[in-house]
C-alpha cells in the first residue's frame, strides 16, 4: 500500500475527525494544566542545563562597592579638574589598594590625597574617579596628575552589573554557563530548579530489529527520539520494542509509566490489523485518548492520551513523521511541565528554489535546505511527503511551516524558514 493510499485510508476508517495543529496544542495545554514537575535544590556549580523553578533575585549589589576599572590612582575628581602636562596636579599618596582589600579598612580620601588602586580594587571613601598610571608620574610620596577625569571615569559603579533585589534568572530559564557565573557573583550557592523531565520510549512492531539484517526493518525511530529527548535536556529511557500484541503493548505501557513524566510510543498509529496502540490504551482503566489524527503533514496519525494521569504521545513509526510529532507536540508538553520557553532557533527570509504545493486545510512542516548564493538566502524544499525518508532530515538544515489556509508558494517567493543548523 502506498503512503497516499494509506493516508486516505486513515481519513475514511479511523481519523473521521482530524484536529487542527493549534487545536491539538490547546488540548495538550488543558490536559496538563495541573501537571508541574517536582522542584529540587542543586548546587549552582551543578545547575547547568536545569530550568529555574523560580525568579532568582540578586542577594547583593554587584559589584558591591564602586571599584576601579583600571590600574591607577583613585582621586576626588575636583582635585584634578585643571590638570595638564604643563600644569600637573600634585597629590599625596596615602595607601595602596588591591582587588582583595576590604572596603571597610580603607582610609577615606581628603582633598589633596590619592590612593594607588589596581583593577577590581574598591575605591576608598570620598574618591569618585581613577586616573590611569600612564597619565601620571610618581614623585616620592607624591604623584603628578597630567590629565583631568570626570566623576566616575574609569570606575565600575556599585550595582552596575546587578542591583540587590533585581532578577538575575527568571523562572523557567535554562541555566547556561553565563547564568551560573552570574548567580555565583550575587552570592548564591544553591538554586531551586525543576528536576529533569523523564521521558520513556516504546516501539511497537513485530517487524522491527535493533540491528541491520536481511529480514525485518531496523528501528531508527526510537534512537532518533531518544536523541531528541537529550537535546531538550531531558532524561530519555528506552523501554524496548514490543511485538504486535494488544496485551503486550498494554503491559509495557503500564510498566513504563510508573516512573516517567511522559511516554512516547512509535508505530501502531494507523488502522491496519497490527496497529494496536489505541486498543491497548483504551483497555487501560481511566485512560483517555485526547486526540488521534491531526491535520498536518507529515505526522497525520499523531495522537495524545492521558494514561494513569500522565501524557502519552502516539507517534508514527516513520522517523520523519515521528520527528515532526516530537517537534510540534512533545516539545510543547515538555515546556508546559517545566514552565519553560521553547529553545530559540533563528529564522531567515529566503527565496524558494522551486514551487511548493500542499492541500488546503493541512498544516505542513517541510524540511528545507537553506543555502547562500551571491549573498542571498535560498530555500530548497526536500520533500513534503515521504515520512520514512531519513535523507530529508540529514540533508535539511531548516524547517518551513505552511499554515492550513495556504495552498503553497511559487518558485522565487520569499518565505520565512526556521534554521535548525548553521547555513554554510
């Protein structure tokens, strides 16, 4: 049976009502509105790639005192306002101040006095500027100043990095290396984060094998999903491959759900004699199929259920369709659970290299090869159909989303493409 014939069969025999993509997303949101991950406390140094469970406010000003941004002399700026090469100001040096000096132990400056300061050192009380060494000349216990400075010139002001009480990291933020450093700078040693989302994957299909061999079909979809889970900074768990048997599928689902936050199944999403995932889900007490069948391409047979209070996504056994279901629906659910925003992917405007058509009423997710020619971006569609063709994933570096009410685009038309990799 061809993919087109199978798609038509889905519509007539199983998917009598197909949800729109946006409607399916709304159903997911409603289904998970009371589901939030547990919060744990971790050491800041171990917090990389966790998501903050709360707004984190600075415990202190950073820097906590006015500090020198250069090596030089801390001064009262009014004392050197008329300084020049021919008419230097002469100040008395009272002390040296280093980056590790305590502000509370410093001598306040009086008019006519200065302190030697090094980069990062706190300014003594009353000082409001720093003259760089190269604009001075030491003369015993005095120093000649050859250039005036304005108030707070060459000074890092107290709180200019973070002010006490200001937000350093917002709730739902992915902790990156710079967040980690900022949190430490404001006095934190620990942070409350959402624990990692635990996602299990079950493949179904008696024809599947884990290694290439003459008979059967090698399972590429499960490793693809487990890798996508890792890229979302979640924990992926492989619950193996189950033969085409309702009871076996049901038992594996119940076993996997015990410790998972989300469960994914692959295969068994259509209407053939061996497509039994929906039957297995329906046989579990209290389960609810939220939707099954979406007006999208690829990935029409994608579905979602609530089983034992947890989301289960029914994904195609075809890798490209499964990838699309993960990108559109599973990622959305992940971000709901950990109160996070989607990871950012840049977009570019590109000229379509050839005409691209699709049925009205279907939202299409088209893999695109984006390239540059004479300083201009071009977008080459790979295939709109062919859910099992991994080459569309390996060759593509972008994704073009075509809304339901758009029939397609003509060759040469400008389109907005979401980049998934760098354009070389």
